[in-house]
């Protein structure tokens, strides 16, 4: 069962070892450490809110059934309501949800969700926040998987490299590795006409 003090962030932490990235776990732990004292004081008599209980119940049921994208969506919806659409944890969960949709084969919806993560990420972290590096890479990959032409993936791959450049990462192993990986993905997708910039 669900204990009265178990928050969505604690559930994220519970399932983190196999299903969620370390970044989400770290953000969730931070959220829990900040939220639990206030939560404990304001809701000590009546336990969880109905919305929180429903989100947790739905999350755990979907996870148990192996529906990871659906499970993440329940927590994402709750976090959008409680933390806001542009909160760092919400951005991270939106990104994660988009990637889970990709893994489950729903590429069209994944592209839409990853574009939402990108918009939210710009608000939360700035246009060149390091968090946008991975979001841009994943958007580029999703467009490659969707196989709708090479222009859109190149735009997001270029944007990922621009994030690294703006953060002083141009002459690093990360930059070179990203550039080689992007070139490989675009080549495998069938076309690399030189529009990807190394500058």
C-alpha cells in the first residue's frame, strides 16, 4: 500500500534504480527534502490529497503492468499541477515521458512531448542551459526515427552542439563525441549533405 507520507517524488525515487535517470532521482530527492516538512505540517491530520493519492495509485498500477510511459505521465500530470509546467522537475519528467514514448514506438507523440520539454526547458534553464543539450539530441533522434526528412533532425542536433559551445564545451571530449554520434545518426538516416555545422 501507499503510506500517508509517500509523495510522488518518493515514488520516483523508489522506482529510480531501473526505470528513471539519476538526474530525476536527484531532483526528486531535493523536492522531497524541501516539501516534506511543509507537507507534514499542513497535512498531518488528513494524509495525502485526493489528487496525490490518485496519481500515486495510477502510477504504481501502470508501473506494475509494465506501462512505463503511462506511469510517468500520471506523475508528470500531478507535478504540472503542483510544481508548475516550467519547474525543473516537470521539465525533466516531460523529457523522460517523451523518451519513454519513443521506446514504446509512439514516435509522433514522442516528438510532440519532446518539443514541449524543449519549450519548458528554455523557460526553466535558459536557451543554452546544459539540460537542453540532451533534449535537443533526443528531439533530433526522434525526428530521425520518424523518417520525415533530414532538415529537422539537423536543426536540433545543431542546437545541441550550440548549447555545448555556449557553455564552453567546444574543445572537449563531450563535444567531439556528440559531433561524431550526430554524424553517425544522420549518415545512418540516409543523408548528410554538409549542413551540420562544426562551428
